[in-house]
C-alpha cells in the first residue's frame, strides 16, 4: 500500500489480474471496482497447504520493449527475482525463507507460484517489472492465507460424541445436538441442515476463541423425525466445499393401533381357526401377544413385518373349546422398549357349536312307576349356537314321527306320549341340528311296567311218570320281572296250590317247577301265574300234565336225495309221550345191521351205504318210558354206474311194479272184507264195536284218569301179514310192545293215510274193552283227526297195503 503505483497501467492491469486470479486461484475474491485506493493492492486468497499464484503482468507496453528484471517483495523485502537477460536456471533467485516453494512462470500467464502455502505466507507482496526502455511497473498483492477449521463434531445432551446415529430417542421427547468446530482462520460459519433445508446458522465471530458451536434443538420429536438425517456444515472459504458431518436420528415409536382382523366365518368349537392381529406404527416392530381371559396363549408362527416395517401381523392358530364361548380374546401390541406404549384390542368370543342336548323324563314323572296307559313326556334341552333349526326324536334308534292320533306329540322341546304302551318302552334320544352338526342327547330309557303275560300262549303238554320228577318251566313277559309265582294244579280232585318249595323263581320272569306225581290224582291241569309291581297275571300259563308214556313211532318216512352211497331220511315225529325223545334209524342189509343212527329230530343223513344196495330201514322213537314200535321202509341205493335219473326211476319201478300188483290185490281184498264186515255189523251186537281210543283224547281231557297210566296192552296183536314179509317187517323183527296209550297221532296225508289206519287199528284195539263211557266224549273232539274208525272185528286184523305213487317212486314203500 505504501508503494506508489502509476495509475494508468495499473487500471488495466488490475482488471487483468482479476481475470488471471480468478482463473488461477479458485475463490479469488474479485476486486469489485477500479477505485483509486483499491488500485493500491489486489486481495488474493489461498488455503493453507494449497497453492497460491501471484500474478504479475510482464507484457511489454507499446512500442515493444525488452524485459530486464522481475523482482518480488514480501513486505518490501526482496524474496524472488528473475533476470530476463539470462537464460537457464540462473535467471531465478529465491530467498531462503521460501524454502524452494516458489517458482516464477513466464507462461502462459506470468506469475509467481507458491506451493504448500503456510500461514506465514500471509503478507503484502509487490512485483516490480523493469524494461529496457519503458518505465518500471509495480503491482501490489495482499495474500490472505486461509486456515480451514477441523471437521465438525456432534455432541448430544450428555456431551457424548455422536457418530452416525443419534438416539434412540423416545417419541415426543426433545432433542439437543451440538455441532462443535474447532479452529479455522478466519472463523468458520456453522450451519445445521435437514436434507437440503438449512435449519440454523452461526455466522463467524472473531471473538478470539478457537471453538465455534451451534446447537440443534427439537422440542418434540414427532413421528416424522424418525430416521431423519441432520447435517452440520462448517466453512470459512468458498475455495473448498464446506466440511460436513451427518447424523441420523433414531426414534422409538409406540404402536399406533392394534386390531384383530375380522373373519368372515364365525369361530366354531373344535375347528382350528387362524386369527390375525395387526399392529401399526411401532418401531422397532411391536411384540404381539394373544390372551384369552388374561391368560397368554401360545403362538407357534413367528410374527411378520411388512416391507416398510410399519406394520406387524401375528397369526394365531387356535381351536376353540366349548368353555371358551363368551370369553375375551385379546391381542396386545407391546413395544420392547416402551413400557407404557402397550396397545390392546379384544373381541368377545361368540363361538358356534354343535347343539348340546340333554334329555330328561318329565320332572313330575317317577321313572320307576310308569304303567301302561299313563301319559309320559320328555323334556329336550338344547344349547346351540346358532340355534338349532330342527329337533327330532328317536325311539330305539328309529326316528319318531309326530302322530297325534297315536298319541305321539313330538315338539322341539317336548315329546309327549299319551297312553303309553309297553312297546313304547326303550331308549329315547333327542337330536338337535344346526349348521355345526347334529347333537344327540344321551339316551333316556323309558320303563313301562306291565302285568306278566305268558310267553308261550299255547298250553303245553308235559309228560311225567309216577314218582318221577318232571320239570315244568313257566316263562312270562313282564316289566319289572315278577318276583312271585303261583302254581296251581287243577283236576277232578279239585284245585290245589303247589307248595312254593317245589318251584324256583329266577329274576328273568321264569319259574321252574319240579313236580313229582305220586298218584293219579297228581295229574291234571297246571297253571302258573306271576305277580309283579303292576299286578297279577290275568291269564295264567297253562300246562297239561300227562302220565309219561313211550313215544309213538315216526311216521310218513321218506328218503330224499338218494345217491349211490347216501340218503337223507325224514319222518314225521309222533307223540313224544311227554318226554325227551330220541329217534333211531337202523339200516339193515340182508339181515345185517350196517348202521344205527340216533338223532333228536327224526331226520337222518346217512353216508357210506354202498351203491346198488337193497336196504331195509327201521325207524323208531325212544324215551325214558321205552321204545316205540318200528316203522320200516325199503330203499335201494343207486347203482354207481347208472345215471341218477335212470337209477331213480328204474330202482323205483322194478320193485314197485310187483308191489303195485300186490297192492291192488290187497286193496281189493280189503274192500271186500270191509263190505263183508259191514254186512255182518248189522247182525252183530254193538258190544263188539268200539271207538278208537287215542292219546289225543287222553291228552285233551284227563277224564280217562281211571286208566292206569301204564296200562298193559295186548302184547300179541294178531297180525296177519299179507304179501311179502318185508312189507311189514317190524312185526317180524320187533315184536311190538303196545303202549298203554299208544297211537300215532299225525294228520293223515296223501298216500300214507292208510298207515294211520293200521296204527290206529293195532294200537287202539286193546283199549276197546277198557274204554270207559267217558272216552266216548273225547271221540267227538277227535273225530276229525281219527279218520279211521274201525270195528272191533276188523281191528283184530292187520292190513298191509303197499302203495306206489310216482312222487315217492324211488323205493318208497308204505306199510299199511
Ligand atoms: C482487500 O482487503 C482489504 C481488507 O481485507 C479491504 O479493505 C480492501 O478493500 C480489499 N481490496 C480490494 C481491491 O478488494
Ligand atoms: C404407518 O402406518 C400409519 C397408519 O397407516 C401411518 O399413519 C403412518 O404414516 C405409517 N408410517 C410409515 C412410516 O409408513
Ligand atoms: C279247574 O278245572 C275246572 C274244570 O275244567 C274249571 O272249571 C276250573 O275253573 C279250573 N280251576 C282252575 C283254578 O283252573
Ligand atoms: C308226509 O310226507 C310228505 C312228503 O314228504 C309230506 O308232504 C306230508 O306233509 C307228510 N305228512 C305228514 C303227516 O307228515
Ligand atoms: C339234496 O342235496 C342237495 C345237495 O346236497 C341239497 O341242496 C338239497 O337241499 C337236498 N334236498 C333235500 C330235499 O334235502
Ligand atoms: C341201535 O342203538 C340203540 C342205542 O344205542 C340200541 O339200543 C339198539 O339195540 C341198537 N340196535 C341194534 C339192532 O343193535
């Protein structure tokens, strides 16, 4: 400044310098105007550590002139010179204080360049340019050396340095950050920015301190400060960009809302449901928990965050139980760091479930005292959600229908049975239905008590021998089962109650009488009557106690399914004498017994008979009283080689053919004899005629009690065999023991009718003389059964008629 400067070239030069300076030195502060005093010096800035270019115009003025010398003065002390007349490095001279950092450059624009600018470079520089002819020129420059500040540092409220992230702060609290910058010459300017927006600024103040501080204050950290980035910048020159430090604000955000996402379907008991709960706004994301009436539920699936992390969803898989209905299901969103930021929402459970049905007998009814005819009603209690749309009733597994006429009134809550019958006893169930299913009640058993009724309506015949114990079983149907039974014997001697020690009573409605007739007076009609809660049996069970006899022989025997080796034999059973009877068949071949088979029914299956054999079959029945007479039959087993059909017809034919002829003769003879007898009958006194006495008659009424039960019969019936002896083989092989009441009682059918004639004739004959007048009564009742009533004379004869019918052709023979 103190140097004198010539005005005219300087004006030009200063503009030029300005250009050069702005070109060479970034951030050169331009000389604003060309005022006189400002011409004295030009301000130049350089950053410490950087380079500085001090321009000095050495172009010759007009006319062209030669450059002699350039000398640089720092605060008027020469520090550098350049001699234009010298070539090579020796043209340059530099003071030692520059330490080799400075160098003169002639082109492109003449200037002194200083490297590694140091604060002490701050000074007033003058450049003196000497020409050969032209006057010397002087330029003044003020070099400002700028010292950059240190990088800003940010401290929080507790003076802790923040690096990168500040916080975490809790939502709605305040924040204070301090940006501190040390050093800088000139003092730096501090500024706080959020993104591109300046928030606050500190203008440099030259107060001598080395520290500059600028605070950032946010009184309330709202949600929009979440992860906001703030920047503190410091600058004291435009030559370099401002120094900057970023800080991100970390915030804890409480959840804003929690909700259980609504379901379309209602929850139903027993069905697993997936429920979702959503929490919004919490940072870090909310912790979702589920609670059922304040009891935490376990959740297996991890909760999920949305992509922007603003939303969290938890899924609960849960199977509601019945008892959960009406409970409160809660979803709670908690913040892991903020204790009081918990939000919760709840729903009251309205569960759908299958109807729960309870069935009860009407409360005024005594379940143990319902008699037939009483009115009964049931109450069906239904607990259902949604309500049941229908209720049906079942009786013993069968759906009941409303039938007012039958006295069945079935409603949705009640079932009424008017005038209940015993058939209506049993298990009742009430079933209610809704969309969840059908709910069944536990069955309720209706007991209807009724008087005993005999299980077997038919009067049974019981045979018992004198001094032998017979067992008579009386079974009744009753509810409850009767505990008391009464047995009564009724006969001509009167009515007598049987001592209870003689019979047992079981708890299933059965009484077994063990009865031993000691005299004839102990036979008769037995009746049994039971008594239960409902009263005494009205119609007793009746039994006819008959003297046991030996059985009647099997009749109407036939062979079926005759093969070359086997036969199935079948007879009709005769009267079993009132005792357990066994049926026998003996198979004879040429006088040799080849089989002897017994069964409890008159059906036999014979095997291993051998083919093409002529067999004689003897059938008889046997019981404790003895053995019946014998019925015989002949069969031929089929020839093994013959065809079945052929064998059947031929084997049937060849024997039957001869027999047929014989039969014809016999029938003719019989007819003739009958005619003769009838003729004789007219002339004979009636005492020879006798009605046929039958067991049936005896069974029907015990009025023939004057007969000895073991009456001796005629042991030698004069049998007159006709035809071949096999036709009535039983008489030859087994001399008959005529039973006292022996007669086969079986309905006469078809061709075998004549069989009965024979039996009747033979067996009844012995009775003739003994038949009391009372027997005549029974004849009337038996007239239908006893088709053949023969005269005494004829009864002494035996007729043998062999019939052959096509149906029974295969070796079927009848003994008549
Ligand atoms: C140079 O800087 C000084 C102070 O720093 C100032 O007074 C002067 O006006 C400046 N000169 C020019 C030409 O800007
Ligand atoms: C989070 O969700 C809430 C509610 O939808 C909304 O108000 C808020 O702006 C969201 N925040 C972000 C960061 O998306
Ligand atoms: C006994 O028998 C007689 C004659 O059959 C009959 O009238 C009477 O009612 C019977 N008594 C009983 C108790 O069965
Ligand atoms: C005799 O046997 C035939 C054929 O097996 C049968 O149809 C008939 O009913 C029987 N008669 C009697 C009284 O059993
Ligand atoms: C004859 O035998 C066959 C085969 O064994 C059987 O199916 C059929 O019922 C029998 N017939 C009679 C009448 O028993
Ligand atoms: C057949 O068997 C019965 C019972 O075993 C017996 O009583 C009868 O004498 C036997 N018949 C012959 C002919 O042996």
